[in-house]
C-alpha cells in the first residue's frame, strides 16, 4: 500500500447485518425544513426503511430492504406526500437542469420586479400625502394580479401539495398571507370603496421571496461545490496503448490492465501502477499535502493527481467507481447527506413551526380586532406575522455548514464519514494514540539480534521471517527485510495462528515456532534466559522460540515522525489530553512518549485492554478519540466516540474509523479537530441567528411594528444570511482555529 494514500472504505453494510440496499433520491418541491421533515416521516413509515432528507442538498438518503420495497415505491411515497423524487442523473446533467431552472426563475423574478416596481414607487407619494400622484386602484390591481397568480403560482402549488399530504410548509404561509392582502385590496377596488389597498404588499412579498430563493439557491450551489470540484479533477480523455498503437480514448473506456501514458502536466486518468519511467506527482487533491510525491517503477498513481515532470507508463489497476477519487466523492456525498445530532432540535421545531405560526397569525388578527382596530389593520399585522416567519433558516443552519465543512476537509485530506463524527470530533477532550505507524513512521528496522546459547542470529531471523511471511504489520515487514538483506531464505509454514497483540505461531520443518512478546512465550512455558542489551530494551522487542527452546530476541527501532512533537503540543494547546496506548515494552513506550511530549502512556496493552481503557474514559464523562493504523487497533477504534485512521493504515482500521486522515501525519489530526470546531461554531451561529430572527421578528410583526413588505424582505434574506455565513468556512485553513 502506498504510504500517502490509503485504500478507502466502500459504503456497503457489514456482512453480519440483514441484506439492505441504499439509494439517493433527488427531491424537488421542497421550500423549507418543514418539507424535509414531512418527506422524512413519510419514507420512514414504510416497512424496513430508514431515510434522512437533507433540505440543503435536496437529497434523500434511503436504506431499505430490496426484498420488500424498491426505489419505485419510495418515489411513489414522496409523490403522494406532495413532492417529486427521482434517481439523480450524472453530475453534468444535474448541473444543466439546475442551470435551466435558475434561468427560468430569473425570468420570472425580472417580470415580477418590473410589475412590482410601480407599486413600490406608488408608496412614495402616499408617504408624502400627495394623493393626486398615486396610482389608481384599478391599475394597481392590473399590476399585482399577474404577480400574485402567475409568478406566485409556485406558492399555491406548493401549499396545495403540502396540505394534501397532511402537512404545512412555508408556501402555506406565503400563499395565505399574500392572498389575504390581495383579496382584501381587490374587494375594496371592485366595490369602489374608499379603503386603503395593499397590492404593493402582496406583490412585493412574492417578488422579494423569489429574489431570496434565487440568492439562496446560488449560495447553496457554492456550498456544494466540493463534490463537483473533485469530479472535475479526473480528465475526460486518456492516452492508452492498444494494438501496438497509442490512441486517445474517453476515460470511461479504460479497463483494468490497460496501459496508459501520463505526460508532464497531465492529470492521471485512473488508478494504476508505474511500469516504466520516473516522475513526481502532485497528490494534494487526495492528501492535502502540497509536496509532490516521487514515483518510480512499482509505485501507485491515483486518478486526478497531476504529473509534475517526466513521462510515466502505467498499468490501470482501478477504474470508474473503484478509484480512490471516486471513493472520496462517495464519502463526501455520504457525509454531506447525513445529519448531525445538533440538528435534531431544529428538525423538531420545523415540524410544528408552520401550524404554530398560523395559530399565532389568527391570534394576532383577533387581538387587534378586540383592541378596537379596524379590519384592515388586523389583516395587515396578521399578514406580517405570516410572511416574516421562516423555517428555512432553521433547516439550512446545520446542513449548509456540514456541506462546506466536509468539502473543505476533503480538500485538506480529512475525510469524514458522517456529520455526527464531524460534530463529535470538535468535542474530544481525551485522545488515545497508538505508537507504531501513528506516532512513528511505521517503518521499523532491526537494530540488534540477541541469540540464546546454542543458536545464532541467523537462526533467530530465519524462524522470525518464516512466521511473519504472511503479515503486513510494519514489524513483520522489517523482519522480512532483514532476512532478505542477510540472504536468509524463508521456510514454508503450516498451521499458522495469530494471537492478537501477543504473537504468532506455526509449524516449520516439523517444529512449532513462536514469535511475540516475552509474556506470550512465558504463557506457553518458554523463558528467555538471555536478556536484551540496555540499548535494545528501550526499543520494540520480539522473542522467538522453537518448540520449548528459546532462540533469542530481535530489537527494532522506528523513528518518530518529524511532525509528531509539534502536533502533540498543538493538540495539548487545544485542550485535548493525549495518551499513548501501545503493546510495546515499558522502556520502548517511555522513550517514544518522552520524545513526543506525551505525559500519559500505558505499555504492553493487548487490543482488548485498549478498548477497555477507552470505555473506562468514556464512562467517566470524557469525549474520547482514538487514532490507529493497524488491525489490532480496530477494537479500540470501534469503542471510541470518534475514531481516526491515519493514511498509511490498514484497510481494517480505515473501514472502522469515522475519519480517515489521508496524510500519514498527526498534524492532519489536529487540523481535523480544528475543522470540526470551526464547523460547529458556524452551526451554532446559524442556529442562534435563525432562532433569534424568529423570536424577535414574529412578536414585532404581531405588535404592528413591521410593514408586510419589510417582513417579506427580512424573511427572504434570513436564509441567504445563514447560507452565506456557512460559506465563510471555505476560508478555513489548517492551523487557524
């Protein structure tokens, strides 16, 4: 496995779970968070269905049992609720459809603005009490009616679908409020009454809300650019060798095993292995690491990375959905479509928001009438209550911040599986680290071999290399490299057994060989008389034995990553208590902890003991994070609140972890926690603004202190301000919290 880019997890459910399928549906017709809540409830009522609906991305992620239900029934359920759903098309088609819809909305807005402008201008002579300059009522009716029923048709359609589905959304508020103002004004006009008319209010509210939706839609597209930017990294064409000729073909036509050419300055089309040439490649789009990575014979290359210099001839190993870039896109999509726990309160409020506002509007009108105000005053204030109430800001507060945060993280080499992990990462106050491959480079080397009486160093290495021949652990690789350097052949083994965190055993040449810690050998009745030297005792030690005879020790050393001390200092400055949990010896653990600046460490820990220590810390009230890179770290990763897999880690660690750090660098861990905290700050700011806006705005409107036009403008801008605040996360850079 390449040290810079891990094999990313697929998104299939664990094998021990009941068979299930997952589908993403594009939802249209949603106008506020209440719509998303309604669709979510409808889908979750179906048998063996679990669905989350993201208002910001206009997507529903549905997990279902394909034996009992299919996508067609899911789509049918959404349509019965008054909305539309479809299986999303490819990204270019989706972008083209969104652009066409945006152009149509812009045309409608411009027409509405042209018709509304004279009505708003008409308010100036009214304020100056120059009634002779005012537009006649019949002309106001002519201008306002197309805005109300042609431009505003979307609000009537949305309100009807929502009510028919048994819910109420923002469209109900807009349609009811503007219809009341228009109907009252039309009655005054048609009956020739002398009462004041409010055509400017109904038309301006619709125009302003439409403007707000246009601005909100544009901001939301900017918030979701991360996925589109990632997809664009892969080139459309590639140069491949076929039938002894070099030809240019679409990337989709490449198959595993094809040989392709990457010239200097070109993007790599698919994942592959270098079979000829040498160069350096910019993999920052995958890892966030700005330094180019040297590539030579046998090195892995990844789709979307850029060849800086030289010409490479490569064999395709993964294409299409199997590339690392495609896996990153899936992870980002999954994270952006998930819900953070902090969103639950907003969802509960959104579900009852519109009915509560309708009741409050009725109470407002009733209160003004009982206070002796005229019908027109009561109506205007009730309309202001209806149009200023905005559940959209509540619905957009969390998902837009999550969208931007996860997208920004992906560009920095921090891949988050779901919104819950992103939220919890910022709350970590106790962090456990493995040693080998996490604090260290994960490339240990044999520094000393101590043979027992009657045996040689050759015997110790020969047995150890044979027992470790099937392992990908860094220590096993180091022992095999030492055997290769000494020219020692690796013998065949039988009946191999692994004892997690302790050692391995197998039969070779008819004898039972064991390799592991001194405790592992002692538990099998084997005692080592030959003690390691003082230098070796401070390193990682493994002992070898054949049958009941101890062979000797192997001491290995693994250099600390250059960035580790600075990363630990940064984590501690952030208020995170850092501890090292390792299976290494006490002396080795103490030396590594001291060099890294870690105050707390526990040595000789088996995988189960690591998991138990993490559970103990969680039960004492800590939010616990765990960082690991090996198979033996999987239980501890699973036991933690938030688990991190470091880039050069094993597939098992990456599959288990909530966050994958594409760089093999603990600075990426500090950046992941900082990104989480920055995202949480934006979520809290957005939620505060949304709650404050409605808490302040609705009472002011009820008290007659807000003109309906001003209320409509405020409502339209509330969603825009929330999304714009989330977009500020795009400025986040690692190292600035």
